[in-house]
C-alpha cells in the first residue's frame, strides 16, 4: 500500500544530529530501506520536517523503519495511506461501475 510518512523532528535533537552526523545517516538509512517514490524536506509548523511517499508492503515493518526517528530525534510521525492520480481514477471508476 502506498503511504505518506510525515515526520516533525525536534529542533534540539536534530541540531545535535547535524553536528554528529546522525541525522544524515538516519535519513539515508530510512531512504535506502523504503526506497521512496518521492521525498521532501523542509519546515512545517516551525520545525524540521520530512515527507516520504513509499510502498509499505507489511505494516509490521513500521517499528524497524521509524524507530530511529523516535529515539534519536524525538520525532512526531504520521503514516497515512495515499493515492496518486492513477489510483484515484481507478477507485472512482470502480465506484461508478459498482453504483
């Protein structure tokens, strides 16, 4: 299932992670594990944030994928199912044919 991860990262923890190299290492590790179709980094609600869209084939992978963000960077995470335009068109067509 295609999902979007949204992570708000604690400023003090990421400041330390930038100095030590832990932040780029954690982001690289996560990106290598999930192979996102899109990844964006910026500010949201005044804190460093990232958004990644990727296929989550098994929800039991969530702890191993995201625990570094919790433990090292006091992250607030959300994972939500999302659709691209193709998925939406397919879903709407299925609704039309079912109704």
